C-alpha cells in the first residue's frame, strides 16, 4: 500500500466510533439480562461459530499492461483483417483521404504501438463490482501505396479507456 | 419495533453493563454499517446481544470472552441480512413510507464521535464510507474500528482471508478516490 493510502488509514483510525447513548446501553443491558423473555424460536437463526474457514484463494491480479496490450493487439488484428474496409481507414485521417482518394492508395501495412498506459484508479460499475480504469494511449501507423509505388504514411493517435475487472471473490 | 424490558435503567448494573460500555460503540458502528436505518441497527444489535447472553448464561457458548466479539459480528450480520429481507418485502407494500423514513433518519445517523479532528473532513470520510459498496465497507469497519485480523474477518464474513484483504485494499483505495473527487469539487 502506498504512502497516500497509509495516510488515509491513519486518518480513518482517528475517527472514533460514536459511543452508545446511555439509554441504549440500558436497553441492551436489560435485553441481555432478560434473554429468557426473547422468543425461543430465534435459536434457529444463530449461526455456528467458530466456523471452518473456507480455503478460497483470492483471484489473480493481472497487470493492466497485459490488458492494454491485448486491446492494442486486438485492434491491430482487426485493422489488418479488414484491409478493404476503406471507410474505416478513411475515418483515421479524413483530411488526407479527401486529397488522395482519387489516386487509389491501398493500405499495405499497419502497426500499433502503446505509448502509455496509466492506472486511473478504482471504479465501481452499477452492480458494485470493482474495476480498474486504465487509460491506454497508442499510435496506429498506417502505410498506403498506390499503383505507381507512391507511399503514404499516416499516424493516428488513439486513446482508449479500458475497464479491467478486479477479482475480490 | 424496538423492544423494551421491564428492567429499569436505574436498577443495579448487571455484569453486562461495563462490557457494553467498553464495546458497545464498536458493535453499534458495525450494526449501522450493516443496516439502512439507525433503528434497525439497534434492533439487530439487541438481537445479537440477547443470543450471546443466552448462550453464555446457559453455558453453551463455545470459547471464552475473547470470542464474544467475533460471535457478535457474525450474528449482527446475519440479523441484518434477515432484517433486510423482511424490509424488502415490506418495502414492496410501503415503498413511499419507507423511503421517507430513510431520508428522515439519514441526517442524524452519525457513525463517529465529534472530536478535535477536522469536522468537515471527518464528515466527508464518513459519507464516503457510507457510499462504498457494503462488501467493502464492512471489511474496513471490522479491520479499523473493530481491530479484527483478516483471518477473523474472513471467518465472520464467510470469505477467504485473501478476499478479505483484497476487499479492504480496494475499499480504502476507493475511499481515497472519493475523497480526492471531493477535494476537486471543493467540498474539502
């Protein structure tokens, strides 16, 4: 745990639980002393204690780098598998597309590099499951070539946010 | 539906009283964390305490006095789950009324003492803790204010020690994020 979290722990420890008001102590004391008055059918709700600890192991904590790399790899594969999808490639650089479309450049190579991946902390989805929010910044480098051998290189910076489930069960 | 008992507060203190004065605050905090309303917290705490008293006085409690607190945390949680189920069924019938009660009680249900500690920050931390998903806040409450080990917490919550530890770590991290957001908003 880093220093900031340790400081927060110390801050939390400085909070003292509110004491039981006098009236509430008296009520609890009276109830405990008069336990015979309680309904006898409550017994079935008592849980066995102590309980045999289940040997469950916590989930693995995969680094977000591997997830980021997986996202980048997936994107690269998709881009290469669909080389004929001109509209996709044109979206990357619309201004460039408008200048060169007439001379029929075709994509010949695509390369994707992760520039940076940063952990943006813990977030909870609507079902209260924790996820790490990871910002992945990468650059797509696309090469195009036309019939006369002219090359066109396009670099497209991309930022993705990836949610990686955190295993706590 | 708080119970009353014929034993008056002014009667001779029972052996339980000193023990309640020492430990009652921690137990009440956990009961508040486990329930939605202050009244419910008191009820589940009372139910748990009565079960402890019965077992101890009948001589069937397994373990010494050091085992009372783990037993009570387990029992409070079970009572809170049962109460929550009953309330859910009632809520379907009385949705609007229950909602109004919840809103009315939330403002006075303070979990922590006032102290020399910076009040505004204290209040923000309490609110952040209340907003955490329950499975994280219950581990934090038991670790920090009940002084339980992760092994004990795991036993009480019926989860592994590793799960308890990871919930604690992620819970504290989420708290930090909430507080950082509050700082950015200017609430702190």
